[in-house]
C-alpha cells in the first residue's frame, strides 16, 4: 500500500500557530490553561458572546457543557440579585439557608425515589471528591473498613484533583502527576466504547458480556470484599467525546457490584441535569439503572454559579445517618451535613432558578428536538457525497444536547505534528464559533484521535442550530483546504513516494508530460482516499485522466470519454489559478473518486468538466489513477 502523504513539520507548526494565536493580546497576569492567550469576553446574551475586539461569537458548547440556558437569562439574573439583597453568605458549619434547603429538596423530589439526600460542592471535581469520600465513609460507618479500593475505566475523566485523576484514566491529564497518583486504591478496566473496541465477530450482547466478565475478574483479583465500588461516566464526555455505553452495559456492571456488595457509582458532571435530554443521563442512556451515589455539576447551575452536588440513595443515606449522622466532608463555600443541607446561598439560589426555567419553559423537550436536528445537519454537511470531510468522519454520535464528531486519519496522519481537532477549534473561533476540540480518545494510550464536542444551550433555536453547523462545516473545510494549499506549495506530485512513474501516455499528443500510477486495492479505500485523493495533489497538474481495469468497467464510456484502451483517451481539465483550484476542491474530489460508481448529470464542456455523484461510499474496487503532470502552465 502506498505510504501516506505527510505535511512537513514546518508546515504543521506554521499553520497551527497561525490558527491559534489571537490577532492581538493584552498583557495578562493569568496563568492560562491554554498554550495561547484566549480572547477576552466583555458581554454575553443567550448563546452569543461579545469580545473586546468587537467580534461576536456563537457558543455551541456552553463553555464546557455548562451554560445550559446561555447567558443573561432574566429570571436567573433577577433571582441572583434578589438573593444578594437577602443573604449572600453563611458558613455551612454554622448555618443553613433557604435556597440550599429548597434546591436539595428539589433534587430529591425529582429523582423518582432514586436519591434521599444531597451534599453540595463548588463544582464537578469537588463533587467527585465528595463521591469518593462518601462511598468510603459509608463502608467505614457500617463496619466494612477493609473496603478501600475503587474500580473505574480507562479513557475516563472524573476531575482534576489528585484524587479524581487517580480515579480516572485520562493519559494526557495524568501524565504530569503520574508519580504522585494513587495506584494502590484506584484500578481500571476497559472502556465501554463499542465502535473502537468491540471485536468484529462480537454482537453487542457479546461485547457487554466480555466487559462484565472483565469487571468481575478485576473484583476477584483485588479481593471482592476490598472493593468500595465501580465508577463510570454515564456518557463519557471530553476524553472520548460523547460516547454512550452499549445497551445493557450498566445493568451488567451493576449486577457485578450487587453480587459482591460494592457500590454502583455514576459521574454525571457533564452528561447530567438535562444534557442528554432527560434530567439524569442514566434514565435514557444508562439502562434506567439508578446508582447508589451520583455526582452532578455543570448543568446544575448552568454557569450562573459554581456548584456541584453529590446525590445519595437511601441505602447510603441510612448507612451514614444511622451511625456518624453527618457527612465528614466539606469546604468553606459548599458542604453538607446529613441532617441539614448547607451550601452557598447565591449558588443554590441561582441553581434553583436554572432548574425552574428548564421545567417551566419545557427545555428538555426542546433540546431533544434541536439535538436531533443538529445531528441531521452534521451528517448532511460532513458525510454527504460532495463533502471534503466525508472520508475522515469516523463517527457522529450523541443525544439530547450533547454531540460529538470524531475524525479518523489512519495510521499515517497527515496532520503529523498538529491536532486536527485543535486546528478546527481555532479556525471555528476565527470564524465566530466556539466548539470544544479534544484529542487522544481513539486508543488506550491517548496518543491518537480527534473529536469536536457540541453542547448548546437547552433553549437553542432551530435557526441557531443551522448557524452552528454552517460555520462548523465551513471551518472544517477551511482547515482541510489550508493544509492542502500548504502541501501543494511544498511537495510536487512528481516527487510523491506514493506514485510510480510509468512514462508518457501511449498516443499522447501533449508535450512535456509525465505519467504516475498508484493502485487502490480491495479493502484499501480509506487509506487511499485519505492519503491522496482528498488532498487534491492533482491540483499541481493541468491534465488528468482516469481509467478502470477491464473487470470493473460498467460501460464503455466515462464522462463521455471513450475508454477502449488504457492511456489512449483521457478526460482533460483546464489548469486554474491556485485560488480557483482551492474553490473547486469539492468538485475535483468528487470527480476522481467516481470510477466504480454510477455518474449522474455528467457533462463535458471542452476543457472543463463538472459532475455530481450519487455516492462514493463503499468504493472497494480496484482503480488506476493516472496523473499527467505538466511542466508548463496553460494561459488563462
């Protein structure tokens, strides 16, 4: 198989820097979380954010799946202002407050009996730390003190504290702290990611059973009576990019926990509180299996306040309440005692208002509808027959208001030295759209994979969804075109290692031409299309034609050109300026991938040719691509 085309590292670095650096940056004393200085927001309303340089952005991901109502919702703002006038702060070891009591009651009452008590935190990482401590305290209180181990999953993320980094397995985020992470009490099993890790011969049921058996084996390896619980994200968020588990998975995992007396624990910091279209993600994407303990955050306060919560089932509540009678955990701004809920009054007031708006405006139904529309538009824009991105789209997945597009570039990634997801994120920002690009979710080592996450506000409109997809698809194609242009300017087709020079075409009447050949073997479609065709290397050529082996010819002509003998006839295309070539990428890509499919509405007009295919999917047949590389340029 021909080797892939690779972008020179100098090209990749140059392009990445151009995309990620802001046009102008003010001095800053903040140690940012990005290798570049982010633009400064000065105002926001709904899903729109205004920058200090005058640009307006569309936020398609709610920050990090946080802003479930967008910014400046009048009901929430008024509630916060009113609470400031009443009580802005009390310390949770001394006093409780009305908003905290009301919010905790709301979370219990809307759980359909799943939860009995609530503890508050200041965010998702704190909530997951609270989960770890509550789970351990439960067994401490009921006398099973030998239980001191947790089992979680590879390719997971549960927070950025040392405890939650130990619990999770996000290779990139763990790397700087690996030497100080706890590997004695935190253990891991395989992720539930069927599209990547289910074996070809396995059914969905077989795959789930394999994962169930692996979890049970881990229990036995560690000692079943030493395991506190199994922890998982109901829908994996940033690590792999909105990956739900296969049907029956959570039911199977809980059966193992129940068998050995351990706890079944869910992390819904990102996927919960309506993000998947139901209040709790396990109600729609987790086999409707309620956990013993659950963490929520992001969508709880919607970005109007920093807040998270630990939701505890009656079993956990009784175990702690009947013994110590209090949760031995808490912080200055958030916390809980098992008899009296305590948390920051402003945060709880804001969160209660957010939940009221979601219910009163029927936003869970809206985000289910708009989420399906988002999926439809993404599929049309990214996987259609004329899409530049189509050969690279590995998956479009999600539900409710949580979606991701994963891209796959094969073993020889032409973005070597760069991340396609981060380039797209930067280009989208340049084009006025905020999305979340993440890498490393395609293998256990975290060394490959590119995905983009969408998490719009629950009150997003149909027109806003269309704007989001339009800008996103344009941004993806902008990055593909930019890299193509850089590739063309640095590597000539006559020097590409994936081509074998075979001489001049028989019967050619055009001077100064070389012919290069490459072969598409059965089963090699993805590699060939990714490595060559979609990168438009033939834009360095002024003449091009394509013929088929005799065994694959469906007719004696293609695009009106006789195909009686290899090399004797060819379709000819007029040379264009580089800028024109870039604008015609979609047309040319369509053209050269057509040989083994039927062609509709094809026409030949002298030197120019246009065509529309019915599909290029499933192209596994052999084909010969011949490029006539001109040593001169046609006059326009």
